[in-house]
């Protein structure tokens, strides 16, 4: 390997390790983690000789116990270093560490294996998939806390050793993988055939049982009650038999063949009983059918491997065939056998990384299996809270069908050469109508087309129609329904200055209902009485016709529903640059019964919908309003912003950590949490002011202009995103779809009947279909509105965190374009592009990431805490509010109750 390759793979290994340290103290699968912790403590107390006699429950062979024994030593070391005394959970760190280190080893092995037959770039992608691009791998080891990656590491190591003709070591690694978990035994026939193909029928084949038996003996002897070989192997076989019989069910939360139609946790010894007309046949237990089907596919894969690894096949093709066969056997093991857990597909998910470059089906299967595996893992975690065989039948059956179809697709590609050739030709376009080439230029009208006079009339009519439907007979029934018993009640408790009973969600929606309740129950009757007292008789109408509970609270929901209509229209108009699209969007909303149900009842969800829509709309407007960036020097990536972003992120993490440390009134006094909050607000406020002034100064005096397509005008030179430099004067770009002409003070882009002028002063002017439009790129107001909208939705329900995550993801993806030039130069080194490259997702500096993150967090915590002002008036402290947030989290994290309204 070259020095750059060593640097790259070392960086990926370090990244894999560091990223997995982030969730290492989190409790993923509580049962698995507590089980491993118990085993580790028993090992620490009694050592390997006394482990199996003193542990209460064990269904693992002794291979992984060796790692837990080492983990016990790590735990003792961490405790001696004082980590436990500082509140750090050393037990969970220790039991997760073997799997995390195995993940790092998989990253390295992935690169070594792929580099044998593929370019360095492909090998790095494979290693990056193991590192983080496939989050399932890190999720299972670093969060869930399972050990599948340890067995997978030794299996992959065995494959690498077999590829390099070090078969004795390969059999040792494979034997140890089987000693950890029995699943890798499925590939033993493939290894035997591969060794015969590589070395022929030699005496070295006789070493296979010797080496395997020796590894099994040495790995087991520290734990075995009797060290004589016969007694030891009999005892070891009993362990495997006990583990195999521990879950005698068709599927243990695994999306495979046996959950396509049936629920999980069905006994697999029940007979297969097909019926033809009125005749019923008993074909034997499902368990044996699964074994038979698997053995049939194993034989087919082995035969295909034998035929495609002969002396007339190139080394590269032979090795790829061997790896492909190993992957398919491990996938078949999961898909076709009963008694599978959701995690048992892990090895196949790792191995498909090595066959991914072989063709389009393999690449698609990589994405599908990664996606369904993640869903399966999440299902397994939710099963802990609600352990039923039919937790979500629609999800289970659909995911199982997708998994099984994926298995048959990749198996067909391997087994049937004609099928593979046909599929490859189809994906290559030989059987398809010629498609238009991909766009090479950004969309010109993104977010620039606003309301016309006609739009104002249309949105007014739609809003009026929606308001009429929402308010018509809103008082029926004139009693609390469903969860109005909580939320309408909360509005009345606010009016009476009482402690609010409903405490499972933040208060903003309840305050909104309290506001309309105050208007109709207190202000309007009082105002009517004042009018009547001053000789205006119509004031008696408001006194005698009061709107009371719960209708007064429903009005708030109805108003939120009414407000949703123009916001949706405005968003759709900007997003699609089309009045027709905006009208269709609103008509779809107004044709939804769910919308009217939520907006006509005193429930919080319509507020969440409105504020979420506002958050996305304002975030979109903020992004599109900041597309022209002036700078004092340099362009992108902006390292100063990256450093500032890291600082803001660190400050947020420290703030959260301190508040978590001080939230409990039973452990800490009330003032520290309040002082931490004030200091954090002051720090973020100062940063926002400083960074805003910095950006303003650059906009006024900056001589470098970065346009929405990533082109940079600096002095008399123009630099494209791909790095190509041209004189700025009369520089042009024309890809046949869009033409751009640059000048000293602007860039003018033309596409069809649309012309857009990006001006160096930061504004945009243009024409579209004969009409003119303008945008002064005032992004500051939209940043503030985005922060307020996000604050409002988070102060209504914590679902707002998903809106924050959505905008941050969009911001990260757009900003990451700033690193594309370096990637293009690395990828296309020595090649001459036919024309310069441009960025398609907008200006990589448009999100102004440090300010964006700081502003939304600052506004968010200010608004969130402000919503609790009524609680402060009842004598509660800031620490009490923090404690209530923990109570909210505990309620939603541990709730297991059902109700009659639940979906069936």
C-alpha cells in the first residue's frame, strides 16, 4: 500500500473507533447488555473454570466468554483509574469494547480484501461502509451492545487468509469464529472447495480437522469441567445443542421466509400441513423443512462456486465468486432456517460489502438489506417494551417479503449466468429508451417565484373556505371528547392559576388554548358588560352568549388549521414555482378528513403540524435567501466556519451535560442549573451578534463573491466548483440547457424563457414567462422566523426535534458540497473534463452553519423556557422545570399502556 492508502485506512479505522465511542454508554438492548454484564461479573469473580457452573443463564459457547473475561480486566482497570467514581458506567463500556474493536478490525480487513481486486477508491468505499455509511454495523455493536461483529471479524479474517493461501491459519480463524457463534459453520464446505481448487487434493486437507479441533479444544479447556478431549467435546456439543434448542420458534423477530405470512414466535416443530381441496397432508415439522431448503441452496452455491473457481478462471473472478458464495450462504442461513434472531443477518450485511461492486443487483441489495436490517433492529428494541408476536404485522410481513425477494434476486444473479447478463444489460440501458442526460446546472427558480395578485385572491378564497368548514358547528358536541379531557382542562387550569394536570408534553399548545379561552370566557363578556354599562345595548349579546369550555379551546385549534392553509400555499408556490401546484396542495389538505378532525378538536397535533410546516417553509426561505455570499477572502470549504461550528456544538453538548448533572432537586441545589442556563444564553447571544456582524461586514466590504452554482468571482478571475479558472470578463458556460455569462458585478443565467441575474451586491433579479421578479436576499429575517418556528414546534411536542434534524441534515448535505472540488480532483486525476463542473444543490456557504445552529438553539431555549413562566408564578424553580422534562422523557420512554382507540 502507498503512504496515502495507509493514511486513508488509518483515518477510517480511527473514525470507526471514535464514532462508536459516542453511544457507548447508552443502554440499547437492555436485556442483552444486562446479560453480558452479568456474565462478565461472574467471570471476574469465578474465572473461566467456575463460569458455567455459577452463571444462572448461558446459551453461548465459550469463544465469546474469552473476550468477556478480557473485558472484566478492562472494567477493573477503568474502576482503578477512578472512572466509576465519576459516574461513568465502566461495565457497559467494557462489554461493548470487544464488538467495537471488532468493527475496527472489519474496516481494515474490508480494505485488504477489496484492494486485492479493486482500485483503492472502491476499497476505501467498502471500508467506509463498515465505518459509518451502513449505520447498522455501528448500531449493533456500539448501541445495542451485541457481539455479532466479533464472530464476523474472525469469519472475514478467515476469508482473507484463505484468499492469500494461508489455509491453516484460515481454518484456525474460522474455527474460532464458530467457537464464538455457530453460524459461520455454514461456510465450511465452501472453504474446503476453495482450498481444493487452490491447492488440489493434498495432505494439507488432513490438517483441517486437526487445526479445527485444536482451536476448539484450546478455546474451551479453560471453561470445561473435564479436560479429557472426549469429555470436553461432548460437553461443548451439549452447549451448542442447548443454544440451538433455546428458541424453538419459526422466527425470533427476524424478517425472513417464515414471517412473510405468519407472526413471529410460532413453534417450529408444528407440522407443515398443506390442503388440496378437502385433503390435508402432514409433511413434517417446519424445522426440518427449513434445514432441507437451506441444504439445497448450500449445495447449489457450492456447485456454482466449484464451477466458477477452476483453473480457467482468472484469480480476480475466482476470488469474487468465493466471496459471493460465502455471502449467499450466510444470507440463506438467515432467510431459510428457523430459530433466527433479527441480528443473525449481520454477517451477510458485512459480506455484501465485498460483492457490492460486482453489479447493479448487488448494489441495490446492499441498500435494501441495510434498510430492512435497521428496521428489524428497531423492531427488536420496541419488542422489549411490548413483547407480542404480532406487534406490527403489516411491517413484519412487508419487510420479510422484501428480504426474501432480495435473497432470491442475488442468488439468481450468482446461480444463473444468463440472468446476470440480462440484468446487467438492462441496467446498462440496452433495453431501455434513451434518457435525457443528468442536469449539470442548478435550478434557476428555486424559491424565487412569490405571490402574484391572482395568488392573493386564490389563497384568500381557499383560506375563507377552510375557515368556514372548520368553524361550522364547532360547538358540537358541546362536551370534552377524547384527549380534550386533558388539553381543554389545561386551558381552564391556566385561567384559574392552578397547577396544570397534563404534564406529558410542553405547554405551548395548552397556552394557545388558554389564550382563546381567556378571550371568549373572560375578555369578551367583560368587554360586552363595559359596552352595556356605557349605553351600547348590543354589548349584552356578548354577556348572554358566552362561548365556554371546551369550545373556547377548540377555537385555537381551528385558527391553527386556518393558518395552515396560506402557509402551505406559500410553501408550494415557492417550491414548485407554480400556482397550479400550490392550489393542488391546498385542495389535498382540505380534502383530508384527518386535518379537519385535528383542527376542530382541542388537541395539540394541529399546532405541531402548523409549526412544523412553518419550520420547513422558513428554513427553505432562509436557505434560498442566502444564495449569494460575499467574502473578504477565500471561498469554500470555509474552515473558519467549521471551527466555529465545532465550538458551538461543543458548547451545546457541555450545556446539556451540565443541565443533566444539575436537574435533580434531590441531588443538587436549584441555582446551578439556572446559572448554567443564563451563562449559555449569554454565550450564544454574544456569538450570534459577533458572527452576524462579521457576516455583515463581509457582505459590505467583501471582494470575493460566491454565486449559487459554486462559481467564485475574485478580482479578475472566475473559479468554477471543479477548480477550473478563467478570466472573469465575458466568462461563459453553456451545457445546452443553461447558459451563464459572468461580468464584474453579476452573473446572468438563461434557461428557456427564464433569465436570472445574480448580482454581486447580494440581490437577485429576473424574468419568468414575461413577468419580473426580485429577491434582495434578506436571509436574517428568515433565520429568526426559522428559529421561532422550530422553537414553537418543540414547545408544543418534542416531535420538533425531527424538524431540527431535517433542516440540519439538509444544511450539512448542502454545506458538504464544499468538499466536492477536492473529491473531483482526486477522482479525476489526470483526466480532462469536457466542461467545468457546477454545484447543483446551491451555495455551500448559504446555510451559514455556525450562526444557524447557534440561532435556532438560542431562540429555541428562550421560547421553551418562556412557555413555563406560568409555572414560575406558582413558585416552581428552573430546576423544577428541568426535572419535569426528565419526567416527560421517562413517561414516553417507558409507557406500555394500550387504549381502545389504538390501530389494530
